[in-house]
C-alpha cells in the first residue's frame, strides 16, 4: 500500500521520519561498502534489483488512496543482499518513484517505514529464528525464509499501513477491512510465490550471490 501527499496528518509523517532515519543511518553504517565498491558485478546486480523493485512498485491496483496493492519483493532483496542493503535498495526505489511522480516527498517516510523497514526487519527476524531453531536444511531455508517470510512481510506491511490510516481517521476500519484486509491472504500467497521463485533460482544457479545463505552449512554438511 502507498501513502500519498496530504492523506495523513503531519504527526504521522514526522513520527515515521523519526523512526525511519535511524534505521536508514544504521543501514548506511553497516552496509558492506568495501565489497560493493570493489566489485562491479555486485554493483550492477544491486542497481538492477533496485530498478526492478521500483518498476514493480509502480504497478499497483486499488480503489481508495492508500489502499493500493502491489508486490513488495523486499524479502528476496533482504535474503540476497542482507537487511542493510535491502533498506538502501528500498529507499533508492522510493526516491526513484518520487522523481518520476509516482510518490510524494511528504509520503516517503511513512511509505519507507511501512513498505521497506517493517517488511525487511520481519524477514530478517524470521531468518534469525530459522537459523537458531530449525534444522540446517536447504528446503527449510527456502520455504520458511523465502515463501513464508515474504507472505508475513506482505501482511506486516499492509496491516501497518492500514493501522496508520485507521489511527489517523482517514478511513474507518470497516472500509479498510472491506477493501484490503479481507483480501490479505490472497495477497500473501502470490507475494510468497514470487519471492520463493526468485530465491529458488538464486539458490540453484548462484547460491554464492545470496548473502544470508551458507552453502557449506545448508548443503555440503547434509
């Protein structure tokens, strides 16, 4: 979902900015800049993924402002590049959307927090739980982190945006439920499928490109 300019009161924009900027700053601090700047192949891959994300976000459907539906794709981004680079890629994609007029500057903090930060951190949390609690198996990683993680991240993003719209009095909950929440399971499945397909391809053909995947641990030691 996407928040446009003037839809929310200024309180939510400032609150989102106060939450978003520290996470973005920490991502900038922890990102592997040395590797990124020294490897042209990774640079092209990262920029290509960022552009693809912006294109995917530009294709959306919906009736009321703020209740639009589109694929997120941030779970695959998080698993491939790591949470910090996923935050940066999502931010760059949002900036691109602002530049081409598909998003507003005012709405960027809320969109960034609900559509980038929360789903990325949700994916990262699921990854850490799987690493700590589950058996080290290729299919466990793929299904729980890729398919399931993407479905949960879509739910977190949608519900958080819906909550903000409801809390600010933009729409009553019955309208949000009627136009979005009731369809959430239908959105979660294709989101999980899309990210799962991307991760399947990456793990089969280029497992060494996936930053959060240890091929020796998940494949060689089995």
